[in-house]
């Protein structure tokens, strides 16, 4: 099955949908995004302080100081 996205003028929308449905096309309604859900998810995002990020910087520096052993 193939999926197509078409833009139809409002005045012709009902007619085009009727014709397509008569041809066996399944028309799915577009889901409206719930902005409230997105806002809740964004509100749960944590903010890291400079102290939280120090651990990563210290680990990076320690890793860079490692010297490979020679065989």
C-alpha cells in the first residue's frame, strides 16, 4: 500500500474525499498534537549544574592523561 499526502482546497475537500473513498482509498484523520503533553515532558527535563558537569570534565582529563603501554 502506498501513502500519499495531498493538499486540497477547503471548497473541494468533501468532493475529493467522497471520490477517493468510492475508489477504496482509506482516509485517516490527522492527529492533533496535544501541546500540553509536550509541555509536561519538557517540564520534567532536568537541568545540570556546573558541579554536576565537573565529574565529566574530570573524567575526560583523566582519560586523556592515560598513556598506552608499550609492548
